């Protein structure tokens, strides 16, 4: 949300229930900004440095936007590794992720108001004309109501908002006659059929052409939706009503919000993640501030700001009190059960909660915002990006990072609130990491695994809609803007809606008199203007003093599990026993197990088996704790088994024009050089062998000698291929799958096993690539002939020195326009296995499904050569090894590895300890796990 600078009342003065609360919030926040920014010794960033970073953000945006327009438009999104557009139905399905795609040029619509924020008014005018001319909203396609609302409807309304602003200024958009608003209204009517439920909660999906219940709609059978999906509509729908004078949109969105509020858990005032749209029953009863709920809370506060309705602020305050009472465990934000809020529902956090410090800034609660933001920043400094999920002791839980903007959003708001130049340095780090690790020739690629640095062929529209907007505003001064950003509120997709809508076309009663509010201690949010002396003590070191204790929270400590019951009750009941803390030799632990109805059995092979009988528990509460303990133990056991398997490896293309920017995740071999013990990896040019299958003596040894051999899978054992190329003088080998179209998008990890014989004679590294990834190298050979790769356990920093030299030498090269082209085939970065297939090669068998309903606390890991044709099951990312309280983990290494004659590589990336999991499989596994409610 933009913060207005207009005066509302004197700081600390009590007043009425303000209808224009942005004034109320702004005075304290912006006053503090001026105080701290001017403080001596605060280490303020120079104006020149801020301008340089702002210009760098503009260049990065141009790189992403121009590549989308050149290689992808009118497709919905850019695939930056293969330099083409993602068209739904023409690419392998990614599940629910694809529901955002509707063949309506998603990225362009989502980017419209970003162009104006970045002062690209000419490009904005051209983009609006393209949208009006080319975009069709009447497609026979099923889309997410939530995603279409925040990205497309919000994008059209944001574009309309800045278009009329520019028109009023008199230089640009003089021809504009509300065409974007007409499209928004058309889209709004196409979303309304989703609300045809008795509860008023919308179906999660709708067919743009046929609605929901039409025979050809192919949707309308769903029963559940997420709280955020149904509760993140009010800003866009109300703005559409206020802009057009058609009240039905705001009415439908309000009804959905009212229903969620009525269904909250009354004793805790929390809401669950998933709700039945017909009955209102909570399907998933865990509650947090991350995925599934996040923007519901955001829209309650912002609806009050935009619409001036007191009921929204009262609801937000009620929920916020519950969040700070139960979920907030500074600096952590942990999910709890709505019926038992003292009991944590999980031991990990997802990255979407990174928006919450920004929301706390808007609330005026700065201290916990600083604490949580600093914790997140420490995780980023360890992994370069915020993993999609991470544990309470800051190990990677889900390793993906789709270039989400929430952390940048909170960084911007904290800087606006405190004026602390520290947050400019945080923004600088984000810029550097994006350019260093995510930038590719055709845009910016999502990270498949933050530990290996591998990429995914994906650049979501929100990257352009939000990331560059917040980063630019972070470094921009007021004179850099062509309009006053404080006159607008940001939606959850960072689209701009003008604050003057609060007094336009008010057709809805502002007070929901039928709703009763519970009594709560609202001393933290009295109806007063924020007092700057309370929020921001007159001390330039205020924010730093809060951050300082958290500086080493990620690297040097493993926080113990925090119990809200223990904290609030003092000497009351002890917290439940956690699986990670259990010791079979501890008599106290054994007694707790007995109370929970858990029996311990020592097996002959030394393993320990745990079995729970709920009827033997001391109480229903103890039985519930026992069930939770067993679920944790099953998951912990599965994770430990997976840690015994070989992790994936990386194939990094380091030659011109890639310079390490393209990283392919490869399956490892259970023989040959162990790349995890050779940090420098093996670097060399690639060569295709003859015969291509590598199953007999190599007939072109002169082409293979001192190079990395490429060969096709099939017709003989992997070890036989390795011996043949090693005999021919190869320094490494890459086996490419012969199954046309196979990809790490759709298959789990593949490990190459031996042939049942002693393989100590094989000393070169061998890696496996699926067909889709292998074709990237083959295409690069066809286009550039000499292609050099690095085989390693993880991606290394790209060769900036060679890249700069190449750029200088190519300034006069007439072929320079072609030097930035990327391979033409898709590249993804999942280290995964294929479906069982014929042939004589053997593959590693993974662990049993970690979510299987077993109750054994340990299990054996099948040997890789038990079934020569078996493939591993879908797996969840295994966390890194845990440490015990008091242990010290080493700081990240910033020194370089041993220098080779060919390049110098930075080894700051931490060693990878677990197997890369596919994102969609992680989500499916999580959903399966959460359906087993406590």
C-alpha cells in the first residue's frame, strides 16, 4: 500500500474512527522516516548510488520485458531458457500452476502499471494499444478465479487507473476512452458465475466462455477453496464497482468476506487454510499467515483503507490479535491449529509469509516486522534466495524459488517506515543475486533448487508486475516519479488503485450491523494516530538494535521448538514431545510415549519400531499429541532414508554465450568420480561419440580425448558406456535419455547404478540428463559448435571475467545479435527419474513414499541394483542435516575454490545434503499429508 503524506491529526491525539485511515497511518511512518534518515552516522546511501541502483533495476526490467515481447507475446508467459512463449495446452501440464494462464497475454496485462511506475510512458501507451487490439477474454478455457482476479482484472484496473492519470496530465493517452475499464467489466461478468453457491464463496475455477455449470464448462465440481482464494477479491471487485457504478461486483466480494468471517473459529479468532464452499466447514484446520490465507488478512486492512468501512478494520484487528497471540513466535511465524492454537501444526514456514512484515508496517507494528524481515534476510544470505519453504531451524524444506516478490515488498515498506539505509543495502543484495544467479540470455529464470543453483524454464508474470516495481520504488526519490505514488493503494499483485475511489459510487452500507465482534484487548490498535515516539524512539539505532540479535540466527543457532503454552503458562504443562528431540534411551521420553499411547518395540536388526494405540493414551489430548508425534516420526524417518541416497548434480554450460547462466540438473551415478568430493568439478568441451550408444569400442577417440563425451541411453549398462569412453580418453560422460520428450518437469530423480560388478576401475564422472535437458546441449553444439560445460555437485558462480572479456571483444562483432540467443529446446532443472522403461541399464530405487501410512520409525533403503529397471518414486526435498541446540554451524564461505587453469569459481554455495524434488510433487505430497487432520 502506498503511504499518503497528507496530514490527518497530531501524533498521539485521540480522534474519531477515521474514514481516511491512510492519513492516520502515514503521519507516523513518514515522520519517522525523516527522523532516522537524517540521523548522523546512519550510513546513508549516497544519492548517486541510489540512482545507479535505480537505473540497474530499469535495465533488468528492460531485459525481462523486451524478451517477453520479442519471444513470447502474445503468449501468457515467457519461457526464458528456451526463449519462447508458454501456451497452455502446448506444454506439459504443471497442474494448478497453469490455472493462471488463460490465453489473454497475462504478462503484458500484469505489467501495464509497472511501465508507468518506471517512467516508461511511451511503452505503456503502446502496450495498452496492444491489449485493446489483441487480447480476447472469451476463451474456452478454465482459469483460477483468484489468479485471474489479482493478475488480469487487477492489471486492467491498474492500467486504467494510471491511463486516466496520464490523460489528465495532458501529454500521453489523450486518445484513451476507458477501453481497459470496459475489458475489466467484461472480465468481471465472466467471473461472476463462480459465485453461484449458497454460501457466496466462489468456485475456485471458472470457464471464461461457459462459466461453471454449463455442460461444456469442464468445472464446477469442486467443493473446496482456499481462504485467500475467496477472501482476496474485495479490492478489485469494489474498484470495478466504484469505477463503473455497477454495484454487483462489490456486493459479491463482500458476501464472500462476510461468510469467511462468520465461519472463523470463535475461541481463537483464526481461520483455516481450506474451506468447503457449500457448507462452510473447514477442510484444513491449520492456520498461519502464509500460503492459502496470506492475502485474506492483507485485503481486510486494505479494504478499510480503500473503502473506509470500519467493519473491515475491526475484523483485521481481531485476527491480528490472534496472529500475534498464537502464530507469531518472534522471529518465526508458525502455523497452528485453529481449535488448539497453542499447538504448532508444522515445523516449517513457506516463503509467501514474507509479505507479512510489510503488512505489519501498514498496521504500525514495526518491531515484529523488523524481526521477521531480518530472519528472512538471513535465510536469503545463506541460500541466495528465499526457499519456497524452510524449517524452524532454517534448513531447506522445499528448494524452489519462482522469483517471488514478497520479500522485496516488505523491504520497501520497512524502508518507507524507518528510513533506515540498511534496507537499501538489502535491496542491493536482491538485485545482485537476481543478476548473478537468475539472469539468462532471454530473461530471468526461476530457481529449481536454491542449493544447486539450477534453473526452471519459467518467468511468472508477477515477477514483472511486482518485483521491479518494489525495487525501483525502493531506490527512487520523489522527483524521479511522474506521479505521486502516495495517492494509490497496492493490491496484492502490486496494481495501483486510486484512493479517491473511497468516496466514489458508494452503493454499499459501510457497516455490517449483523456481525458481532468479540471482546479483545485492542490497546495495540486504539483509534489514534500513531505516536512516532512510541513506534520509532528518537534513536537512529532503533531498528539496528532489533536486528542485531538475529544476525547469526541462521548460521550459528538451531532454535529449540518454542511452545506457546510454555510461554504463556510459565510453569504450566510442558510442550509436546517432538520427533526430532526423541531419544529411546531417555526414561522421561519413554514415559511421555506411554502417556500418548505409543509403544516402543526393539527389533532384532537393531531398529526401533513405534506403534500407537489411541485407546491406550491417558487422555484424548495425549492421543492427539501421539498421532502428531507418529506423523513427525514417519516424515523424519523418510527424510533420513533419503539423505543416504546420492544427491543430484549440475551440468553448467560455461562457454559463450552462456557463461554459466544455464544450469541443468543431472542424475548422479553410483560409480566413478564423486563430484561432491571434487569441489572444482570437471570442466571440458563436449563431443558426441560414435557409436552414439557407447556400447562398443569408440570409433572416434580423437574427437573424444580430453573431452566430455555425450552418448545416448540404451542397449547396454551405464557402467559399460563409462568404461568405453574412459578407454577412449574422455574426462567425463553425459548420458542423454533416449525417451523422446522426457523431462525433469514430469519425472523424479534418476540415479545410474552399476552393473553388479566391481566399478572401482571407473574414475571419470558420469551424469544423466533427460531428453529435454540433453537437447539443450545438443542444440548449443549445432549453433555454437564448441560448447564447454562444467560437471559438478552444484552450480558455481558464472565466469564474469570471461563474460566481460567476451562482451568487449564482441562489440565490433557483426554476429553480436546472435550471441545472446539461448538454446531452442526446453531446459528444466529437476534432478529426477524416468518412468520404468525397457533396456538393460539399471536405476536407483528411492525410499518408500514418505507419506505412506506406516508407523515404523526406521526403514531400510533398497539397494540401487535390486531392480535394474526400477525408478524412484516421487520424493519430497529432504532437509539438510539438523544440528542440536548449542551447536555452531559454519558461516558461509566467501573464499574461492582452488583455481584451475580455465576459470575461477566461487564456492560460497553450501554443500547440498538432500535430493531435489519436483515442485508439483511436493505440493501434492503436502496436500496428502494435511488431509490427515489431527
